[in-house]
C-alpha cells in the first residue's frame, strides 16, 4: 500500500502536484540536466513518512541550511526561473543588449546568499516476487531537500538518527527502520521534497519466469482496447414472492451472481420431505410404529404436509407460500403410490419420506434467492422449515446500455474491479474503478498484462555510447522515444513540462493535448544516468554544456552557481559512492514505478483498510488505519456453522465467496477483557474470529522467525515484516503451515484453541517494534527444533517481555501504543 505524502488523496493528485511544480520533472529537469526523480511540493512543515517501508542505509541530517552566494549576474532565462523571494534582488543591466540581470549592489550581505538543503535519507527495499527469476528484487528510495534541525527540532528524527550534519553510510548490521523521513525543506521560496527511485539493476534485467502458467502470472490493468465497449447500468425491478420450504430438503445452486456486495443464487430443489398420515402408509414387516430408517409403501397421498403446512389435493387447499410445490406435484404425485420408501423423520407419529423430484415425482422447481442468511449454503440440507423470499428472475440483474460517445472516458479508466454484475442471459459485466462504467467480463482479459513483463509498462532508454555518465541529457534523443512527431522544440531550451507551460505554448488545441500525452509517456521511461549533485560532475559543466551545442551556450555565472550548489549538497563523495561504486545509476519514475508494484501486490494487501470494525464482544468500534498483517479467511460459501465468524459486512469485495474474520476483541483496556477474578485486564493484541482449522492469510511480505509453544498462548508463530521493523505474534494456533519467507496471500497457519489463555477458537494477534539488536534474543528464546518444525516451549523472559511491553502497537492502528 502506498503511503501518499501531504494528505494527497490519490495518485492523480500526486502526479498533479509533481508535474505542476517549479522544476524537477522526471527524467529531465531545467536546462537539459538529467533529473533523477520528481519534486513533491507542499506549503507547510508537515511530516512525511516513507511512501513504502524500507530500511535506512544512508542519511545526512544537518543543523542548518547551507548558504551559497547568489550569482552576480543572470541571463534572462535564469532570472525567470528565480523565486519571487530572490527576483527583487536583481535589476536588468541597461548596458547589456542581451537582457542580463545584475545583483543589486545595495543589498545587505545576508540577502546576497541563498539557502540549500544537503539533508537526505536513503532507504533500501528488498522484495522477492514469486514471478521473478531473481531471488531478490532490490531498489532504493531517495528523499532529498529535507529541512534541517533548526526547523524541525532536535528530537524530531528520533534516536536512531545522528543530527550533526555528518554523512552516514550504515553497515548491514546497523541499518534501521523509521516511520518518519523528515519535513520538506525550502527551495526557491517553496517547500518540497526531491524524491527518486534507484534500482539496483536495470528494471529489464529482472526477468519474469518463462515457465509460469497463465494462472501463476500476476496480471494488472494495462489499458482499455478500442474494441471494448463501455456500458452504463440500470437496475431492474423484479417481483418477489414468499415460498415455504420444509426441513431436510436438498437442492443445488445452479447459478450465482454478485452485485454491490450482495449475492443472489439460483436454486433447483432436488428433493423434499413430505409427512403423511400413518394410515396412508403400508408397513414393511410387523412393526406397529414407524421409526426413522424403516421401509414403507405409500397407499394414499391425497393429503401431505410440508413441515407444518398442509397440502390437500382433494379440496385444492394450500397456503400461498406452498402453492408452487402444490402445482408442481399435483399431477405426478400418484407415481409415489405402491412403491417402497424410507422414513426420514417422525413428527407426532406422522412419518416423512424424502421425495426425489427427478426420479420419484418428476418436476423442476427453480427460483432465485437473495440474502438467504445461510439457508442455501454448500449443498447442506435445509436445517429447519422456513418461509423465505424468492424471485422468478435474478434479483440483481441489470440492463447494461451501450455508451456510444466514449470520448474522454477511456482516459479515466485506470483499473477494473473484481466485482461481477449480471446482465441479460448469461452475460457478466465488471465495473471499472472509481466510475459508474462497465465492460463485459469476457473482455477483461484483453485489458490486462503481466505485471512483470516490463517492456509492456516501461520504455527502456539508453544514452548514446560514451555519454551515459554525463550529467546532461540529449533531450532530442530521449523525446524521440516518446514523441515520433518531434514538435516540442521549446523543451530543448530548458522549458518545463508543466501543464501551465504547455498551455502557454500551445493553447488548448491538438498540440496541447498531444503534449499532455507526452507527459504521461515520460512516466514510462527507464534510464541510466548520473545522480545529480555530485560535485565532480559540475567541475567543467560549462564546457560540457557548450560542447553539446543543442541548447546554446551556458553563462559562466550559471555554471558557477551550479558548482556552488553541487559543492554544498554533494551526495556522492564519501556517501552514496560507498553503496553504488559508480555514479551511473538506474532510475525509474518514482510514482509510476511504485504504483505499478502496488497494483501487483508486491508490497502488501489490507482488505480491512478503511473499515470500521465493531467487536463481537465488548469494546469500542475502531476504524482500521493500519495493516494488521494477518487474518483468518473462509474461502467458499458460508454455511450456518461459520456465518457468525464471516458475516456479509466483511465479505471480500473482490471475491464474493471469500469472507474475512470479524473482530472479537479490541486492543487495550476498554474491551470487557478480564482475568479469572473479573478484574479489568489489558489486552495486548486483537482477537479475530475463526473456528479450528480456518486458514490464516498473510497480508505482508516477511519471514517466519519462530514456530514455538507457550503455556498460555499455545502454538505460536513469530513473523518479521521484511520491509519494516515490526514483529507479529500469532497465538493459539492449531497448525503451522509456513516457514521461511512469506508473501501477501500465503497461508501461514490455521486457527486453533491451544494454550491456557484461549477460551474458544480464535487468532490472537500482537504487533510490536523490533530493533535489530534484539533479533538474536528473540531467536534464542523461540528457536525452531530441527526436523518437525515445532519449536521449544517459549518462556517470556523479562527481556522479551520488555520488548513486547515497551514497543507494543495496536494491530489496527500502529500509531496507538495504549488504549
């Protein structure tokens, strides 16, 4: 799940924020310089968190901004790029014919300099998608232009960060995780972070396994092909009736439809239990009274009972809710006479037989039901007689109307939901994400591509031989990859690709629309070039720039200014050079890339996100803000035996047959959780409902650290998140399933009722923060046995209890450490 900064609500908002900023458009900044990432802009000092979790491998946090002297003179183009806070410091040089601007000589000394930030944090991310050949999929996220301590306070970054301005590159055993990156620093009068993604290898070196089956490949939405029609939906009004069905009736579900988190089923009755007067049945043998399992012959079938409902065929007397059965069997019931039948039930001396509607009394009884409360589940015979609502047609069926004018709609469509909608006949439809548009289910496959077929989603750009380590990029060559028409010559002179710039250049015509599409194409570019702000790269920048000759000459003042900034920031010397060895790195658009991995569920999944869960037992309702990491899931039709654990409110919207566990007990004190003496007790985690054997699904990528036992907690698993410093404790398990690495969607264990503290089958789940220094202690205290995988008995020592108690988190809201 992506953690969008600055309260941006969606990815479109993040794109707009970055692409309409002052500069730093990926992959090219102003002046034909390679730009490794994007600028994300904001107006206030608001904390940002990692967009995806990772461990800190390098950073620098200074106490103050670095000050550099402003250039004595600027070209007209450079002057236009100044912020308003610096423009007033310059005046046009009237002696110059080329529009040179001079720094005002009367300025106080403090005003003749500008501030730049050399603060940065570099995170490393290691994933292992099962679809890739590579054992590890490694990339780094770089956050630059962070505010110094003078603006954030000395305690802001936490105890793990040194804040003396030193450049820190961490050894493997000293890396740490953080939930805070920093505050956006000032730059040209506004606040922003400079955000880049560096891949350890070229994205195209991570190959998808060639032998994967279609089902094993990870497909994500790519585009809506031109031949795919778009529909609107109109719900029908379907007439309902009341039917009565007796207990012991058998049936089959011959069709099923889901819509708006509701399920409708088409039911075909296979058999029903009819009760008859005993004097209308002949005995087999010498028994005086009937018992279940006895064999008998029917001698009279003029009157029968369905449960308590009477069907009198001589008087045509029947209730409205039984009329459907009465009409169906009236003419064929005599087929039952003088044939052997088995007694299946007795009520007040009235024996019942099970009538097979295919063999004994041929007829077809079919109807649709909605919200059947488990009456028709998994083919289990009806438990008790009941009146219910039926429909002759699918009650969820809709009319789907072809939208003829789809202009502008295709560009809005960024995904397709899993929810199935029923149309006329057997036609099925799927809704597109975030809009009331629909496409046929049969067309969905043509909209999807394998997530790790990089060539489909990304465009590989390679700099000309001999220039790949140049800080400058030849925009002409790059733009040829994304724009065959080659009409945007304006950008060869350092123009920004913001929407406003495009509007100013092209107005609102066809070229403006085409230029907008080019902006989107630039998101796809994967390229290799140097990271900016390497001091050495700017030593002879004017000479290199002038020799390129595609953008004119660089003024000496601009070259000097760039060299000053590079010297003040210099990320390379003694820093990133230790990690990457050479300043010739692989880059991708950070938002486009991370969004793509997010769609492919590489990071994590959280089906509860945004839900408000009300515990079954006492306790306040809580809105899910964080990923609990694990939960029991029932995958299949709900039966009456498990419906209390998996109600419709927690149905997986992407799969109507799957139901996530409800919350039994919340975290903290206000939950009705007490000890044996009735004293209020702190609940150290959450309890999720389940029955013995319910599979427990992982929502995260991680590693099983221990499978062990505890007197109170029973069978326990301790799992480490692969991408942050959280440990998960799963207790009362009936069975271990996973060991070693786990990925989102994996079954890790099964719900149980083990341990003295368990008062019924459920999953007890705890989350606490783990520093690398305590890993050895955790593993020593909960070490796996060789062979059977069942661990030693775990004793919560004082040290381990301190870890849990001091670093505990609410699994549904990780910001909360106490009730």
